[in-house]
């Protein structure tokens, strides 16, 4: 079964009303059969919904569908991209940790590192992605470190006749950091072929491909 078909068939369990589409669970909490069931749920001895801020049938269905599409085991759903970025940081950080990050960060990520995390005693050092040898600055053994650099080069060839559309396009990624090659390849493939509308549009008239190189920094 193709992953697209599988994701369509993944659906929250139907109620006694036998609805065709998934119901919308606009509830903050859920009822329980007994106090013992509540204890087991909060102790994570059994699976189930307790509070919609933790889990909800609609959110669970979304996560299951996305996991099927992305060929992964599980996931988390957030209300915004920055909520996901923030959670991805604080899940691994504690007071006293030190982050080494590329200076070329998205503005809101920059704000997290400079204005929010220092309140909890988490310091940072910014480095230039184009100078991987300088990414060693300030790194102390035993501290959490996030150090990833990225440069992108694009080469293309246009046809000689009008319209001078692109016939070939090659995207080259130069990354630095302790990265897994398979995961990098998967991330780039998804970024170009699934999330980049410009790449998809150009692929209709041009032969497109990509390659990457990882420079180990540690």
C-alpha cells in the first residue's frame, strides 16, 4: 500500500453514530470510567486521552497521518513552527549549557537564543557557517552544543533560443557539523521536492538534481 493511500485510511475510531468523516473533538477534557483508570492514565500505565493540551483524537490522527507520509514512527504536533523550534531546543537543554550556532539563523530563533534562554542560564556563541574551523570557539566538553553550518550554491544552464528557460539546474549543499548523511539526504529531498514550489515549477522545464557535502567539525 502506498503511503498516500495509507495516510488517507488512517482515521480516528468512529463513534456509535458511524460518521463518514472524522469527528471534531472540541473538548478540553475527557471522562473516565473510574478513579483507578485516571491513576493509570496519569502514571502512563495505559494509553488514553486526559486533557486536550496533552492529546486529542484529532491531533493524534494528524500525527499518525504525517508519520505515515514521512515514513517515521511517531511525531508531535505544534500550533506554530516556532513552537516546534523552541521545543526542539529546550527538550535537550538545561541551565549551564552552551549552544554554538550559525550566525545565519531565522530571526525568531535568534531571539530565543539571545533573549529567552539566557534567563535560564543557557549561553550561546554565534559562529560563521563559512568558517567551520572557528566553530570550536567556546565549546566546552560535556556541554550541549548545536553546531550546524549551511551554504547553498545553484548552477544552471539556459536554452539559447527564446524563451530562454532553464534546461539544467543543480543545487549543491555544503554543510558542516556532526550530521547523518542519510538524514541530510532525506531532509534535502523533502525540502526541494515537497516544500519548495519554485523548484517544482522549474522542474517542469529543466532537468533538476542536487548533491551535498558534509564537513565534519568535531
